[in-house]
C-alpha cells in the first residue's frame, strides 16, 4: 500500500466531520470514495493533503507519516491534488499555470521538459498557452488542473469530484485522461458523486456516511451488497 | 498659463512616483494577505530616518542612504508576519476577521512612531539634497533632486513588476494573491510568501521615505498623510490591484498638484478623497478592480 489512512478524526474548527475513517490505496490503483452529500468525502482528501490537520489518527505515504505536514510539504512527497473547483490561477495564462505546477522544480531544464510533456499529452493547451486560464471552459479548466498536477509526476493523485458540473463529453475526456495516467502506473484516490462513471474506473471503493466508513471493497462487492447498493446507489443501480 | 500647467504636470508626475512606491507596496500587502497595513507610513518614516543616519551621521554617499532606507525597511518588514500576524492567525483560526489585523497594524504603527520619537526625537531632521541643480526647460526648471526621485521610483517599480511576472517567487506571490489553496497545492510555502510580500511592501515604503527625505524632512509622523492618502489611492485603483494602484497614484498626484492652479492649496490634500468618492460612485470596484459577480 502506498497510502494508509488509519482511524482519522478531523473537521473544521471544533466541528468533527470525520469519525474514525480508514482507507488504503495500493500502488497504481484507482480507489474511489463515494457517499451522500455531507458525508465528509472532500474532507478526507483535504485532510490527507494537509489542508486540515487531523484531530487524531495516522496518515502515511510509503510508511512515512504525512499527518501534521503542510500541503506544500505533502506535495513534495509525491502527492498531487486536484480541487473540485477553483484550482487554477485564473488570471494567469495556461502556460503560467503549468510553470507554477513546476514551482518545486529548481532545474529549469527539467521544468521545460515536464511542460513539453504536458503539451504533448494535451495538445489543446499548447495552442492556447497564452490564453488566460479563467477564460477556458469548465471542462478545459478541469483538465488543465489535472495536467498541472502532472508536472511533478506524482505517485498518487487526489481528485475531488473531477466530473462535477461537466458535460458528458468532458466527463468522458477527463476519465479517459485519468485512465491513461493510471495505465502508466499513477495511483489515484478519487472522490466522486457520479457513481456510474467511478464504479467503472475504480478497483476499490470506500463508502463514507456521516463521517464514518460504511463500506470497503471492490465495485463488484458493492453492487452485490443489496443494503449498501440501495442506501448509496439507489435501488435501480446494478 | 501653459507653462504653469506643464510645470505642475511635471511636479505631479514626480509626486506620482512617490505615491506609486508607497501605494503599490500597500496594495501588494493587501492583495496577498488581505491585511490593511496601517503601519505602512511608519516604514516610510523609517526609510527617511535610515537615510538621515547614513548620510548625515555616518557621512555615507546619498546612494548608500537611499539603499539603507529601502533595505532597512525591508528587513524590518520581514519580522511583521512571523512575529505579529502568524500568531494572531494561529490563535484565532486560519483567517480571522480583517478588523483584528487592522487593530494589530494600528498598534504596530503606534509602537513604531513612539519608537522613532524616542530614538530620533521630535525635531524635524534635515537631509541634504542628493543632487543639486536644475534642468532648465526655459519656462521653468525641474530640480535634479525631483528627477532623481522619479527615475529611482520608476526603476524600482519596473523591477518590482519584472520580479512579479518573471521570477519564480514573484509568480508565487501573484499565485498566492489569486488562490492560496492552489498555491499550496503546487508547493508554495505560504508563510514564506506572506513574509516576503510584507517585506517587499515595507521596502518600497522605506525607499519612498528615503527618496523624499530631502523634500519633506524626517520626523516620526511624516508618513501619516501618505498612509491616509495611500488608502484612498489603493481603493481608487482597485483593492489589491497593483496596476490599479500605479494608475491611481499618478492620477491623484497630477490632479492634486495641478489643482492649486484653480483652488486654494489648503484643499490639496482633499483631492485624493474627492477623486476616490467620485470614481467609486460610478465604478465601485475602482479603476482596475474586478466588478463584483451578479
């Protein structure tokens, strides 16, 4: 396992949102967190990435503790974070956003190579490199946020509802991109409301309800569990 | 009449350079930290005092005095975030109310002014001109001192913009101002950037204070009028917008200087606020600020 989250209690101020959440992500694995609104799914990602300090519990990457570290420190350990919304520097150009994605790279040649690799993988952005990021469409912004997170070649990518507010075309494009990255060995932990698309992509699913773990297994096991399926996916899900 | 207009226009441009140094620094701090630095005028005064100490007491060259003013204010500014603002954030939460920071920097302003009074006394300290002589334009003359002020101010502002748009840490400052969470996600250390942004702001104020010391003399409250005016300029330009602060600085300075041609000079200091109110009534976000959504 590359990521271990063990009995985390966390929240905002004195308000406890996560009540003993545990999960793991294996190398090269796509793991998903699903659950009803307000379950604490995004809070899990924010706690792993250091935006929130857990009240108690343990978070480890390759066995080394992350809890208590800042986001910029965790990012340097090989974890990328893609926010649900507002993850770009909208008044910077596409190119400047990618340059900022490589902020931690001191070697300018390495940064240039990394940006060129992004342009190779996402030709759309090469053509629009001088365009303000805020003027891109919602789907393009989401893909740019993902592309920017790839500059530092993370071991693990945390994604918070990558399909939120996107058209079906862009949802497909986003998940094709994620699938391509995963085939190259990148592990992902994805919070998703769109259970239809995530259950096709994920190898492991964690269901969160009211800040506690409600299920931990494969998508097939989830779909085979009548109670869980009815509670979190609706009785029509199969 | 035309000669008077041109003369005052030139004086206004020179004054605009000083306002720009002062206000850009204030706007930078607000844009990055959402903190209104009421003590900004005291760093302006500190710049003047350091220039006085270097040039008059230590008999160093003028350039050394100006550098001392800028660097000294920058170094002092490095202490503001870690010693004052960060502890307040830790105590009250990630982003406590802006009024708390207002009171904090008001306290810092009082502390610094009292310290300057205790160390330097209340007398007006005279700093000799850095350059003597004038450039003769025929109908009027502009002192080399004023031209030097404008030249250094322009160079400093160009350097600032080159830093913000071309240097890794400058881009990080802009990134934090736009989106602190995203900045952290790409590896930016917020504490370092907050510290640097404040120090850059106070350094610009110190440079302005050192540059203008021969014209305004040096005393503890010399920065007060500038601070109050800089608030108006910063709001007029659009809070946190550096280009707006720059534009507003020259606009206010030119109108202010040229206003003496038509109104009594006693009303000169009111000009900045009249312009600010007039513009905000029509454009509440300021000259270059972003219009509110909806």
